[in-house]
């Protein structure tokens, strides 16, 4: 067996018990091969050797790394598998994780305190490996290792729970091209403070916030909680490339999860206020407004009124939140603008305006008209939100109930559930039919307030019938 890192399978025997296929270690090998992380944890808890070797004579952790099996690799390392175990070819499981280019696998195998655990030479060796992949490129490095000029085959695969990465194959060798993210994580783990501009350059090579490199750079910069880092990142809001400006916004949102200090909150609010007034790119402006309107600021209404007639609906969808008014009190100009947005050509703008205006009783007639049109309109992707808004509306008119009944024909079960829930709240005579049209609810609804309301209604009816 040949690995992408150039090593070959070598029989390694760590003890007679490891070769007992009928014992815990044999079952552990089978669980790793099957990708059964739950069984792996149970076997390790039961006394299986975490460094058991597989059929190729390598620690089972290497098999999980080669298979890009993050849950199994994580279970093994947490159960005591040694990521630094030196193999016959001079590599280690951690070295192979870096070589494989999957940030998810790398994180699972990294282990605790790597800066203290590894020698300086071992740390440098891993950094050199990751840098080499970044400089050469995944396809070219695979061609070099395979010794063939074959064209690379690239497919997008999920890496971890939320991110994606390109998986590249050449001549039977396979690697994930996430080495820039792995390098960034390694540097942070070893407390190498890479210049901010260099990190952002890595991120925007793939200007997609679900790409592993983008998300890795974003989170690590958010963890570097210094004013120097903050200043260097937000300076990119002036960059001519929109990807750099989008990255700044992603960074600011991530920072909010790490640091809620009033000092930074004030600085970022002022920064976003200035940025909202200056940004000319519609895509970026919409994202600026999205974050800016999450916090109170005296310029909200002025910014909202400025962009209420913006030609891009992505921008107008954010305007209603800017028109909320200080302390929830709108000026006449803001109220008029919000009502106008309820008749906007874009369905998303109309829905956002209705959502923001819902708490105001005097806006209910306009909101009801807009929601009824949305419920019967062509924007099917918004039916769930519209159904929820109609269900929770204080309007108890027959028109709302009839609209909820019509939504019971929707293909989406969540839309039907929202509609039935709204009928329960209104004690509508068509509830029994509505519950039948919702259909059986699968797993995940045990604590759902809508499902609970339907169950309680049915239980009360059955109880009353039995008395």
C-alpha cells in the first residue's frame, strides 16, 4: 500500500495481544475499518489498545487519517492514541495528517499542547511540510510523488461539519488541498504570529466563507485578540478587492463570539457606521448593514432612509432593521419608509419589512395584506417564514385562517406544521384535518413547541371524548 506521503505499509507488531483478532484490539481494528466512531470509543473505554496496529501493520490512527475519518481519528486520539508515534518510514500519524491536507483530520489528530509536546525540530518539520504543499500546489506535488504527468482530478468534498475543500487525485494518490488552512492552524498552535496580510491573502484565494482556508483564517485571527491584529484586519475594508472587504466582515462577526468588551464593540460600531455610508459595492454593503443593524447606533435611521430606495434588493432587505427606531420608537419618516417597503417589488424585502413592523399594532393592516400576498405568491422558498409570521400574527381574521389552510398543501412539512400550529392558536374548526395533513413527524420534534401544541390539542379532544 502506497500513501500520498510516499510511505509504504510496514508490519509493526507491538505485542502478541495486538494480533488477537478475537480480542478487544481485533474488534477495534474492525470498528476503525468500518468507520464506527461510537464502537471505537466503547472499545477504548473497555480497555482496547489505542495504538493497535491494523492489517497493514500501522497504528489504526493512520488508517483513520488515510480514510479522512475525522470522528474515528478524534475518538482514537482522545482515547490515548499517540499522534507522535514514529513509524518505520520516519513519519508520524500527525505528520500524515498534515500531509493529507484535511484541516478537520489535522485538528482531530493534533493532540494537546503541541507547542510544548513537540521538539523545535519536529515543529519545524511539520511547518516545512505544510509550506511545501502550499508553494507547490496539490496537483503538482501529487504528480511529482506519483512520477506521472497525469491530469489531476478534483472534486469538492465536505471537510468537518461546515466546510468544504478540493480533493485532488493523480495516479492513484489522493490528497485534500487544505494545506494553507493546516499551515495556518499549525502556526497558531506553535504560536507563530504570521503577518495578518499574509493570512488574509491565504483566505481570499478561495473567497467562499465555507472554504476551509477562509474559515480557518477567520477564526484564528478572531482568537488573536490584540489591537494590532484588529487594526491590521479592518484596514482591509479599503482594499479594492471585494473579497478582502467581505473577509473583514466575516472576521468582525466571528470576533463577536470571542470578545464582547465594550471597547471593541464601540469601535466596531463606529467603523460599521462609517463603512455603511461609504461602501459602493452592493454585495458588500448588504453585509455591512446586516452586521451594523445588530447593535444600536444613532445613525441607523439615517442610513436606512438613505438606502430604502437602493436598486439592489439585497441592500433593501437590510433596511427594515435600520428603521427600527431608537428604543423601538420610529419617526414618521421611518414609518413611511417601512410601509413603502411592504410593497417592494422584491418578496424578501416585503417579508423583512413585515417582520420588523409586526410589534406595532397600527401597522398590522398593511402587514396582513403583504403577508397574504406572500403566502399565495410565487416565492415558495419563503413560505416557511411567511407561515410562521401568519401563525403568530395577532390578526384573528378569517382571511389569515384561510391562508393557513391553503398552506397545508405545501410540499414542505415545516410549512404545513407552522400552518397547523397557527390554526391551533386560533382554535379553528379545521384543526383535525390540518394535523392529518401535516403527517407523521420524525425525529427531532420531541421538544418542538408547534408539535407539542398539536399533540396537546389532540390529547384534549381524546380526553373529552372519553369522558
